[in-house]
C-alpha cells in the first residue's frame, strides 16, 4: 500500500469534503459516501492481493511461469478500459510486458467489476462501472523485430565509404536530377523470387539510369532521391501494411530491413559521386512506418556529411522549387481526385514558379493528367507483376523514369526498362 492509498483510508471528515479534497469531485454527501466506500474497499482488497501479505488469497494474481522453450505465462490483476480490451499490445504493456519484445500467443481474462455513483455536469447521479481483470497471458520472445537498439546496431555497421568523385562534380549546371524509384516492394516474394533478385533489379535500375546521363553528357548540380513510396512491401512485425492489410509470401523483417538499408546506402553513394543529394521521405501505404525509420537510419549513416541532406517529415506531400520549376512528390493513395488541386494550395513558392509537376505512385502504371497550372505524372514501376495482376489483365510496362529539370524550364526524361527475365 502506498502513501496515497493509506491517506484515503485514514483521512477524517465528511465523505463529500474528503472526495473534494482528494479528487476534486463535487458530490452530494450520500453519493460521496458510496463513492468513498467503494474506493476504500478496493484499496483494502488490492492490499490483500499484494505479494507477502498475510491475507493473500490462494489465487493471487501476480504469478510468472517460464518454460524451457522461452515461453512465459504471466498472471496479473490489471485495470483495463474498453479501449484497452481492443488492443492486445496495451494489455501486455499494462501487465509489465514490452510488446516490442514479447509476442502474444494466448490470453485469458476474467472481469471483476463494481458500481460507483458519480454526479454528472448537470448534478444528476450516474452509475459508473469500474473494472479490473484477472489476466493470464502466454507470450514468447520475438525473434524478428526492428527496435531502437536494432536500428542503432544497423547504423553502427554502416559508414560512408571513401567517395569516388566524378571530374565535373560541383559544377553549377542548373540541372536537377530526380531519382524517384517507386513501388519497389522489397520483401515481396510474389514479385521478387529472392532477396538477391530484388537487389540485382534495384542496382540494374540505378546503374542504367546513371549510364544514360553519362552517355548524354548530363551533369546535375543537385539530386533529389526519394525514400519510401512503398520501397518496402510491409510495415509491421505481423507482416501487414501501414493500413493493416495482411501480406503473404514475404521475406523476414530483419532480412528485408537490412537489405533495404544496404541498397539505399549503395544508391546514395553512387548518386553523391555525381552531385550533392537531397534525400526526401515520401510515405507509402505499405511502408509508412518502416520507411520513416529508414530515413533516420540513413541520416545517422550520413551524419557529418554536408553533401547529403534530409527531409524526414512524415507529411504525405512534399514540394521543392528549382529555378522556374515547382515539383511535388507524394504516394497519392488517399487523396483521390482532390490531389489535383492540393499543390495550388500547399506549395509556398507557387507564384514564383512557371512550370509545375507532381510525381505520384501507387498504381504501378504510367499516366499524365494536367489541370490548370500543374501536370500530374503517375510513375510506373520496374518490379515484376504479381500473379493476381496477370489474372486481372493489368499489362503496364515495367520501367523506371529518371527526370532532369533545368532551372530555365527544360525537362528531360530517361526511361530505364526492366531487364529481360
């Protein structure tokens, strides 16, 4: 029993004055007596359940059983709200188990309740039900998990290698390279047969895009490199997307995450050899959380590198100005037709630009739609189709589009087709 509970039991005075002093509730004396009686009964009952108390009952709810296979059964008495009952992780947390470290196997709950009469704002008596639960949870340690410690370990294993700088780097050419590889779905075995196949495809995409620039003697002054846009296939330990859709045929979480960090670091190194790189997080509908973590891992890797900057904000749409160009980036999975008129409202430099484009993803196909003042480009993806896409007859071409924007208004587009299977 703590000091506050002891004070509640020992304080003297009228019930209404005690309730007002301790809880700030203004109750009539009759209601206050009932309320105070229930609270004191609960404190005495809880004290009887405390470990080591001479009144401890035989079914004491404070028991932990650990088996040789690592599973753990925890029995405790906890206070739970109706919202808590809908969230198994919250139940585990209130039992003293970190949901990041423990996976729930089975849970049993027995409700105990009592009534409390409290006046509402209109001074009318209302009956409120208080609940406690005898909870028995069977858990096991999680084996595949992205934790803060795990992210720190990933960062410590990466460091920017000594950069090979191209001869013309840092020239003021007035050209902006946009490398926006969308809907890659790393970790999806339905699209990439193996994680190595996915790595090979990603490297092919970046390498061939940069080779085209070299062949055309194009030297960018800066580079926009987007992270997110469904780069990863799923977002949670349960292999669900950000919206809760269950994904199947997937790589393990740690395998996917480490491969993704390695690919992105490799891409940044190839890009920053050409020009300074601005890394822009674009949250997708499959990887909103894990891509946010990824952007911060990259930020840790490139700490101290003045030629790599970051926009890690979780906002759904981002905008930049490059000379006469205004450019927008977003996954465009939630806005519907409203997105056609959001740049006009959200882009702070709208009036200072002449040409404007918004890059969208999500649908795995290419399209262009123009409204007054801005051209919307839906970008294709270079990844293979899943079987259901074939069944539905979706036949969009597999390619990646690289964009070069000149400050004066010229735009160049380079297509990198997928390699033959």
